[in-house]
C-alpha cells in the first residue's frame, strides 16, 4: 500500500485524481528545483481539479521543492484557502495559492507554475512597466507571431496579500482576442514569474519559453 492511501482514505474528491495531481506536481517541482528555479522552498505549482466550484491541488507551503512527495498537495478553493469540503485533513497550502486560484479563474488555466527564475526577476527590475518582446522566433511557442507582433509580459509590484496581487494581475491581464493570443505569463517584481497553460506540460512550455525570451532581451539590451 502506498503512503498516500491513508492520507486520502476519507477524501470526498476522487482519490485517484488527487494522487495523480500529487505525483505530477512533485515531478514538475523536482524538475524546476534541479534547474535552480526553485531554490530551497521557493516556488509553487497547482493544477485545476474542478471549476464549479473552483478547486485546485496546490503544493503545500514551506517544503523543499526538490523533495516533494505526492501527498504534499492541498486542495484549495477559489480564494486559495484550504477547503474542508474536499474531505482531506488540514494542511497549509502555498502562501501564494490565492494568486494561483485567481489566475486559474480568470484565464481558465488547467495548471499554474510559479518559480524564482533569474531572468524574470532581472527583467522586472529593468522594465517595471512590462517587458516588450518582438521579432523573436520563440514567441510562437507562447502563441504569438514571431515577426509582426509586439508582446508585453506584464510586470506587477510584489505584495504579500494575494488579493492585492490578484487584483494587479487582473488589471494587467489581456485575454485572447480573435486576432491575438493571450500572454500566458506574469512577472511579479522583486519576486519571480507565473506561467500557465491548459495542463502542466503546456504551463511548463510557456514558462521555459518566456524565461528563454527574457534571457535574450536582457542579453541584447543596449
Ligand atoms: C522561500 S521563497 C519565499 C516564499 C515564496 O516566494 C515561494 O514561492 C514559496 O512559498 P510557499 O508558501 O509556496 O512554499
Ligand atoms: Zn514565490
């Protein structure tokens, strides 16, 4: 019997779904810790389990993100708060779960990843009003045109209150139009970057490509 069986034995939500989310979040977290983007306990991840009401499986707070176990997940509601309705015992969700929930609610994302990657933090210092990207082939990887589009990665001020941070995200977010895709990333100044997608894999692609684009604009700035 696995170590998750007891923890989830009274869960109202589907045990297998939570187990699958925990396995996936731990694996992704390890990947980013190995890259140096989640040093120590930095960073957090979530996947959307349900939409009505909104429930996310988010990483637990304050743990070594390179050593998460499949049981180190917490089910939170649309405020990012632990919900008793999921039937799991209390565990402290990520301090940033509220922003994950807001991003998932506003964008429809199936997964959100937050890391403390260097180029994102440096870019936020250099361009506090947003980072302009253009004429870069990798823009196609975040849904944009490589040549005739000017894409702005929004930058918002850091805050410890996730409602204030969520409001800042909503003001900065530009949803997709028929002509232009959304920008699936947000820089939080002096802190790190959030990226999202329909699932963890696409969120990872968006994160890796955005961080690579930011490395290029930093390396080529005059
Ligand atoms: C050690 S970094 C400070 C907290 C933070 O920014 C972070 O990403 C991790 O917070 P969590 O509550 O998810 O462990
Ligand atoms: Zn953080």
